């Protein structure tokens, strides 16, 4: 009895000690589950295109809390079948699963099988960390039992699906649906639901972007488990597995169709309202046209790929790709082709299976490549596939309207911006070739030399200084040497020739460097710089005569905005991308001002005039001839009045084309980020203008042909091109020229003036 009493006392002491330990280390400081009862659904912010399509979502930190709203029943069943089949039966713990997992772990001498219920995973996600300690596990068990008593099963499954990490920056099924499929949760198909449920155990390992075969295996597992639990039939599972996964989120860009645009919109909104505004449920209506944005992206891709092929700088095959990596790459590619088809100017991986003839396997099928597909690799000599390729090499193909060609990821970049001049809106904006490679938006932030694209502003200053399109400038050799520079500067034209007596019009139409430099020197550098300030061209303009050649740097967006002043007859152009913003429970919080319709008589209250209508029209008239007779000749294919200007900086480092009709303005820049030359003959006319043309052909397709309005105060007169004076009956080379009505040149009096010009030259 004595020893029994002692033993009983020891047991009581141990129980008390265990109770105290349980209280202090387990129950003491347990987080409250009260917050789980009052989690508010996310107010998701959206970016909407002009036609009403949602093109981007801004979930806070990649999380979307649906709290049961819009979560399909089949999606819940998919996760339950795959992760916790007895979810509706247990009280927070599944003792059978715990015992099975313990046996499996003992046999493997490692942690190989989990036994956590969905309720326990809710505890981890919301209330505890994921550290693997006995204390944390005991806390998890206690909290799981408490949650089961306090919440319904539907509340628990909703909490689980709202917080579960499913890879690629997506937390919760709502965010994952947007991230992978570009759609909201309620729109998911059965196959897509099974796919998301398959990600749960290891999102990185089973991600279709990392390991597509593994993702498909997991999807099939989930569908089979749903059959076993009676949630779906064999036929439903088979149909769901056969359909391709319409995965849209292929790049690093989260929850958006046009990442460059989405980033820019986010920046604009944050600058006005701060970062936290996106948590309040915004609808951001933009002026962007999805059709024209897709057109701009395609035109840009085509232009850059064509440029790289013209230059013939092939960098070779992809080396060191293992069979496993190939399986993953080609599995995903085959899936994408199955539902998208072959997309123009998109890249596709291919494995070389034969060299003579050259046959490659793209996963979906085998393709024989003819000589046309690789002639660009060595255009000046012969090239044989066996010189570079081996069997099983992985190469990159580009799909064109003429078929596949061997290609490569380009290093050249481009930017495109298009404005609707009638409504002062942004229709399209492309910031680079591939957002997943570089998130830098070149359309808005790149500072590049403008080259000859700056010249229309210098000529505008000259016209306002008293010159006319008929004024004669002598294109003859000149030398300059400033006090600061030791070297003598001998500017020359692009063709390395001099052309003698040249009209102002011809100087701009043919982009004559020497003529522009002489005009700048004549009207004065100080006057010109002051004049250019009104166009908001930026502060990085040189204070020397190299200004005439475009040595100053400017962003594409600002340059195009400045050009719009010519198209709008001298009125400052202030385009907007965001039409209006509404906030949940409040309504509109921002509305853009309506733009003036170009072509109407001027006179708006908020209108700011930069130059006169007459000066703007004269520049437009000359730039129209740039397209008809000058460096912008490729735009003639549009078969309508187009004004435009090419630009090429030193050593072909920057190529520009800016063009406009009475309704639309579009500008294109092409160049390397590291300022490398684009290559031989890659001028604005050759590198940038084709991108402009491809875009404008679609943008203008359904618009009537319109000419530029001739404003009051403009007169047309016959002039002698050789003298710049009004023509008479003895004049030989005559053309109609436009002038301000108070700035007509003097009349030609005799043949003496022509002889004098020849003598001076």
C-alpha cells in the first residue's frame, strides 16, 4: 500500500506537471480562431479594355479571398477527393490516415507521407507556422478540433481554398484560376478544376510551366479520385482529361494579358492614389483596344524577327538539354498548339531528327524544313544544316505565314505607341519584345537619340522665323570648330554627297543633314531650343549644332506626343490611357477630360496652342511628301494621305518612324538596349517603318479615307524650284507650294536669278 501510494502520488505529480506544461506551452498563447469567422472577400481590382474585356487583375499580394462566393461545387469536390476524402466525416483529425502515414514513415526511415486533414492545413495557413516541432503539431491538433466545433464544413473548405498556395505567385483558387487560365474561378471547366487540385501537394513540382507531364499525371489522378468518390462519371473524367489545358499565364507576368500596359496603368493609379487603393476594388476603364494591341504586338514581333534574319547573325542551337527537360518542354508546347494552333511569329521548340533532309519534331508533328527556312543564316554563302546541327539538337523555329523558319530569341528591342487623335486616347502601347525577359517599358521610359526624327520641329521653328518651304538652302560642304573642341566637325548627308541649291521642303523630305544644320545655324540655337521647349521634348537636348542631327535623347512617348501637335493643327496633345475609375461602394473617383475632335474649328476653353494652324499644316504637308517621295515611301502601301518621318541615329543605333493620318498617330522605335548598332542599312525606313505599316493597315482598315484639312491663312502658289521664287512664264522646274498668305516669296523677274544661283554654287 505504501508503494502504491507513492506511485499514485508520482502519477498525480506527473499529470499536474504535464497539465502545466500543456497549459504554458500548448494552450497558453494559442491564436484565436475568431478571425476565421469574419474574413471579408477580396475586392478585386480590374483593368478593362475599351470594348469591355478584362485585361488585367490586381489581387492584393497575389491573394483572392472568395469566401465561398463563385467557388464551384465540383472544384471543392476535386480538392476533397485528392487531399482529404473523409473531410465531411472526421472531426478535424483522421486517425486512420495518421497511423498509415506513421507506418510509411517508419518503413522509409524518412518523412514520406503526410496525414494532415484540410482542417489542419487551414490551421497552418492562417494561424501557425510550418515548422516541424512537437509543440507546433500539438497546437495544430488543438486548433483543428476547435475549428471543427466553431465552423461549418463549408466554412472550413472555403478557408482552405482561399489561402492554399498553388504556385507561380497565386494564393487561393481564385488567384490560381486567373494566373493559369486568365479566367475567374466560376468559369473553370472540370479539367481545369482537377488540374488546380493536382497542384496542392507540391505546386512547384507539378506546375505546368515547370513540368507539364507531371501536371497532367496529377490531373488524371484527381479525376480518378473523383470517380472513386462518386463525384463524377467515367465519361466526364475521360472528356475532361482529353481537352487541352488552356493555359494563358505562360510568362512571369501575373494576372494580366498585356503586362507592359498593366504595369503602366498601375503606376499611373499609384501616383495619384497610393499603393493601397488596389485593395478597395477598382474598375479601371482604359482606352486601349485589345484588337489593336494584339495587332501592335504582332507587328512588332514580325519587324524584329525579320530584322535579325536580315542581319544573318545566327547564334546556334540550345545545348545541354536533357531528355527529361525535352519531355517537359515539348509536352507543354504540344498542349498549347492543341488549343491555340500555330500562331504567326511565335517561337516553337523543335528537335532535329534528320539532317538530310532537315526534319524536326515540334512535339505535335514532324516538319521538313526547306532551304528557304534557313537561307538567312548565311545569305552571302552556302550553309548546310550538318555544319551546325546534330541529331537530337534542340533548335528554335518561328512560324510565319509561309511556314516554319529557323529562328532565335532576338536581342533587338522595339517600342510602339498609337494615339487616337480625335479622342486624345491611347489605343496601343508595346514596351518591348518579351516581358518575361525584360520588364522595362521602353515606350514610356527609354531615353534614346531621336536622329532625324527631331528635324520637323527644327523646320517648324524655321518657318515661324520667316523661312518658307520654297526657301533655298545651299547643300555644300561646311566645317565647324568650337572653342571647346579641338577636332573640326565636317557634317555630311547620309548618302555622303552634297546636292547644292535645295529647298527647305526637299531638305526635310529627303532628310538632308547639311541643310538642317545650316537652317539651325541661321535661325539661332538659342531661339530653336526655346522653341522646342513648348513641345515637351525633354531637357536632354544638346546646346550645339548636333541638335539638328538628333543627338539629343527623348522617350518614344514624349516624341510622339510632340508630333501630335502637327496633326492637331498646333494644339497641345494630351492623350489619356485611363478613361475612368470606379471604386466599390463609392462609384466614380476619376474621369478623364474629353478630347477635342481634330478637324473641327479650334477654340476649346482648355486648349493650349503650341504653334499656329498654318505652321502645323505646312509641316504636315511636307511630311506627307516624305511618304510619297522620301524616306517614308514604304507607307505608300496604305493608299491614303499619311504624313510621316523616319529617324536614324549615329551608326544605326536607333531607328524611328512616326506617322499619322487625320485620325491616328503611330510611332515605332527599334534598337538594342546596350546601344549596339542595328546593322548595315537598318535605318528608320527599313527597320521601323514596316512595323508602322503592318499596324496601320489593320487600324485604318474600316476607316474612310480622309485628307488633311487646309486651314484658313494657307495659300498655294506656283514656284520655281531652282530659285524659290514665284514662277513666271519662263520658269522651268515648277511646282505648287503652300505658304502662309502673308509670307509669299517674291516673283521671278528674269532668268538672271537662276544664273546667279549657279554661279554662287
